[in-house]
């Protein structure tokens, strides 16, 4: 059962989940980047590096003060930092009334680059782990090829569907995306239930760590975007994009590539932190007033 779920079912679920992500792709998004590259490029840089910087800073504190933090949490932190944006960020940006177009563009760019950034970033980040976090080996080329098949190919298929058959893509997109989200939750629950004896002891520490991590990255994304002078609505979108990652991909890498179910606990629990801070931010953030039209 474990083999069928982790090694067969989960990759298929992630594949079709990325197809559903591709249904949001439109040619106009890429045209916008070419016409006005400053905002998407700055947003991509902030989104790409804000989370890793916070993650490495927290790990640095753990190492410096020799804090009793389990190595599975540290590895999980770096894994989440290496992953692309999650589609849930677009929902929260819409809820907040922030720059939705920028949010979709950033999600698209990070997803397209993720087959390359995940193995390279995670391999580089792993060098900062304390000596206790042993046994973490990332086969960069193998991981790159696997993620190319599981992320780039299905996302491109979804984008092709959107361009070739726009009516059917728009008609079925929401239902397909909700179905895949529900399927991901079910598969994750099954895997964690099978490994409950291993993961149960990590849940509460992972929750506390997730709240710190999510709050810090949300603040860092907004702060850096504001510091470089980006519009307020763009700052809010970048903050949410910076703190929210594709946790299904993180779970896949943890269980199927690293073969560490204990590492997969943090990506799972991190979603709770996203619900707490992300939804709270989306509800409390006030969009800038638009000038009244006459």
C-alpha cells in the first residue's frame, strides 16, 4: 500500500494538479512581462529569495545557539523554501483585493523555473544544515528530470489546453482544480496515516515552527517590496506569493525523492500557518483607494 500511494498515486496526483495550474496560463501574461518587465522581474526576485533568506536565518539561529530543533523540521524548511508558489496564493490575493495579475504572473514564472530551482536550491541550502542533519542526499540531475516531467510538462499541457480549447478550459477549470486539491488532501492524509508512528511526534513542533516561518516570510516579502518602491497592491501580492509555496510538490519531493516521511510533516502542517496568517492578512489588508471617476 505504501509503495502504491507514495511511488505511484502521489506523482500522478501532482502531475494532474500541475495540469490544473496550467489552465490559468494565458499568452497575455507573458506579453505583459515583455512590455512591462520591471514589476514582474522585481517581484520574481523578491519572491524567489525572501523565503530562502528567512529559512537560512532561522536555521542559522538554531545552529548558533544550538537549539533543540529536530533535523526533519530544518530539512523541511529548506525544501519548502526551494519550491515554487502555490495556487492558493492567487486565491488570497483575490480575497485581499491586491494585484491579482502580478500574482498569477509570479506563480507562472516560479512554476516554470521550479524543475531547475528545486534541486539546485535545495542542494545549495542543504550545505547550511547542522552536522546532525545527516543522510540528506539530493541527486540533482535525477531530481531535475523528475520535476521536469512532473511540473513543466503537465503545466505546459494545461497551458496548451487553455489556448487550444479556451471554452472547455474555462468551463472545467474551477471544478478540475477543486477536484485535484481535494485529491491531494486525501492522498497526503493516507500517507501520513500509514506513517503515523513516525510523524506524530513532529506535529506540534512543526506547527509552532510553521507559524514563525510563515509570519516572517509574509513580513519580509511585503517589507522588501515596499523598500524598493513598488505599489502597495503589488507589495501585498508579493508578500502572499513569498510566504505561500506549492506544498504538494514539497510533499512529493520529501516522500518520493528524499524518502523522508518525517520531512513531509512540515509542508503538511505549514498549510495551517498559511490559513492563519494568509487569510488574516487578506482580510485585514486595505487596498488603496482608487480615485473617484466623474
